[in-house]
């Protein structure tokens, strides 16, 4: 048992070769933010993790994911060729798609058990059994708080073409196509927005969110370039980004408190920073705040490698953690009140961490066996 504990702690604290631990910590913090939003909205923890109103855990899930895809698949393509890298992306997309189908099936099953949940969840009552199956397979129905999987599946499929362009050095074409799609998605929002149920309003416009992902993928692809590394290390850039982020956080709080409700600026601010359609201000805020958080986490990782390494474990398995969170919300969609609301996310996060440690320990054991063989 002691060997197992030591192996578990080693798997959590040892830095993975080629991985930037600070990015994993940022992803973990975003999972924490999403957890408070999904199971304890309005709690003290929710207010703390959602202080930057224009920056959400979902954005923090998508942006670092794009960054990591660019970093990882650049290396895979350089070592093994373009076709191999594209097949790896497609296998990842298949996993995400299967996860989406599983969550929809679970949501349907829970509505059958508890018919009162039909009004708030994906349900076969909307279009019948075959209609629900078709909408599930075409990503046109999503359980509550689970549209990220549909978004991620589409983004990974589009990444096959993005990698093809970047391999040929056509990053300008990628940016132009992404911005064109962004414009079309803003003009025709209903066409690109995921729905939770038939005829229902959606929460994510994938045509606008893809710009956040692909700009991050582009940065990840050229991550090792001297220009990006100089930018990341610049103290002046950090201070400027932190100052702008602070201003945006304060303005977001003013918006949340209703200080702009009767102002002619309300509509303008909402369109610039609105979350469902991801206004340009939200994209800028996402990159600024992620950059500041990344630099801060990088400094803390050097000073406190143990605790931060444990936190990074959740970031490395962010998709697993998102699935765990979604499954728990579908099975028991409670929003506790009072003191329970403040502590309810803790056991949820503990379940995620335990799962991640188990997976890491098994992975470490397999690597040891290969070395000993």
C-alpha cells in the first residue's frame, strides 16, 4: 500500500517531459470554476471563481485546449508526418463524440426515471425516440451544461484542416477563414448555436467560439518561436495585460451588479462581451486573463511544485474531469443552498482528483513495466 501511495504522489508531482505544468494548472483552475458554476452557482466560491465576469471556465477550457492541440500536434506532425497527426486528431474527436452521445443517452434515461426533469433537460419527449437519436447524433441536442463536448468535437474535426494549413505555413489563410466564419456566425447566430432541446435556446455559438480555439491553436503551433517566447517573458507585456484585465474585471462587476442596466451602453457592452456568441471583447479578455494567470501559475509552480503538481493533475485530465462533472449533474442536478452550497463542490473535485491520480498511477506503472522489460 505504501508503494502505491508513493507511486500516486510521484505521478502527481513529477513534471511530464515536454509538458508545461503552468498550462495544466490554468486548465485545472478552469475546471474548478466550471464545477462551482454547475453545482454551486451563487455561492462564495462561485463569486470568487467568476470574479472576471467576461472570462468563464468554459473559455478557459477551450482556449488552453486549442493551445495544447497546437503544441502537441506540431510535435506529432514533425516526428511522424501530417497524416499520422490528422489521424490522431480524428481519434480524439471520435472519443469526444462518443462521450457526447453517452451523456445524451444518460440524460434521456434519467428523464425516463424522473419525468419531472423533462422541462430542464434533453428529452425524447421533444421529438420522439428517433428524433432524439437523430438530434443526438447530429449534435443538435445537449444535456444541461454539456454543450462543450459538441463544440469540442467540431473543433477537433476542423483541426484536421487547420493542421494541414499550418504544416504548409498557411497560417494567414487559417486566420482569414476563422474570422470569416466568426462573421457569418455573428450574422446568422441560430445556424451555429447548439440547442439543449428541440426548439430551445442554445448557450454556445460554435461559429464564434472556434475563433478563440484556433487563435490559441496557432499560438501553440508556433509556441517555441523566439517571438512568442519573448512575448511570454516580457515584464512590460505582463504588467500591461494585468492592468487591462483588472479594468475589464471591474467593468464586468459593474455590469453584473446592474450599474449599466439603464445606460445606452448596455447593449453595446453586451454585444462586445456577451458569452453565448462570444463577442470580440470576450476573446481579448480570454487571452489577456489566461496570459496573466499562466505567468502567475508558472511562478508558483517553481516555488510550490508539490501542491501545484497535484493541481496540474486535474488539468492534464481536463476532459475526464468535465465528463465526471457532467455525469454528476445529469444524475443529480441539485443546486444546494446555505452552508451546503459552499462545500458541495469539494467532494465533486475530490472525485475528479482521485480519478486523475488513479489514471496517472496506472500510466506510471505501465511506463515502469516497459522500462523493466
